[in-house]
C-alpha cells in the first residue's frame, strides 16, 4: 500500500503557473528501485533453491535409502584383507629395494624397480568391501590397468618423455590419459576406476616411475594386479 501510494504521488499532477505537469524523474526512480528489489529477490530465491537441491543429492537417487553399516564380521575381514594385501606389496617393494639393481647397473632413477603402485590401495579397499561389484572383477582389474598403463605411456611421448619433442604440455597430458583410458574401458566393458589413478601416477609421478617406460606395464601394473 505504501508503494502504491508513492507511485500515485509520483504521477499525481502538480500545478505550476496554472498548468499541470507530471513528475517523470521520480516515477523512473521508483520503477528502477522496484526492478532492482525484484531482481535481488529472484537471485536470492535461485540461490536458495540451488543450495537446497545440491544438498538433496547427498541422499542419493530419489527413493534410494542410505545403506546401513555392516556387522563386525564384515568389517574385520575387509580391514584384514586390505591390510594384508597392501602389506604384501610394500614388503615386496622393500625386498626389491635391497636386492634389485644398484644405481650404476640400472637406468632407473633411484636404483630399484618399483613394485608398489598407489592405486592398489583403492583396489584393495573396493575388492574386500564390495567384491560382488562388476567394477572389481578380475577381468576389469587386470585389463583396466593394462589399458590405462598403455594409454599413459603412449601419451607421455607426446609430452616429451624420453627426450623427444613435446607436443602437449605436462598439465594437459596428465588429465588426458585417464580421460582416454575411461573412454576405452567404458566402451569395452572393462571399467575399473582405480586404473585411472595408475595413468596419473605414471605421468605426474616421480621420475622413477616415468623412467620405467614400457616396463611399467609388467611391473608394477601387471605384477600388482596378479598379487592382489
């Protein structure tokens, strides 16, 4: 009512020297103010609905229920299996450090062949916590890692690995490798998420890893998959 009264007063004619005139400046200011308030109100509603919709996604798909916690039997064997499998790889990695090539006998920087691949931790956790998932079946684990390793090594040559000409900067080659690997794995039905980590580890990891070249496919990739 106050705004309507203000609008009425704005367009109410005033008499100057016997003639009536409108007040257009005051009316324009009022309209502009109302438009600004409406715009602010609209943005506030949009922001509110966006935040509300975003946090609703934490519930999962519509109608989906939050999965309950597992019993202690499941928790124990999941913990035990993850620990033992990764312990086996770290132990073998330590053995290779001690008995493998010295820095003068091997072209590998650091003087030993790497055994422990970081993506194996994600694989072990998925394998022992959701062994029935199609993403962690043996064919997906092995061939998914092989695809990612081949793609990563191939793309590394485009980024100047091995002293060649760099066609791609390192920061472009690194995300390109898991993207291409995911495309191939999805198309062939061999999707395995931890395998993408292996591609990133090779391209963005320590020089010890990149210097392995095609040996990276044999060890640690294939070796670790077989052990797990």
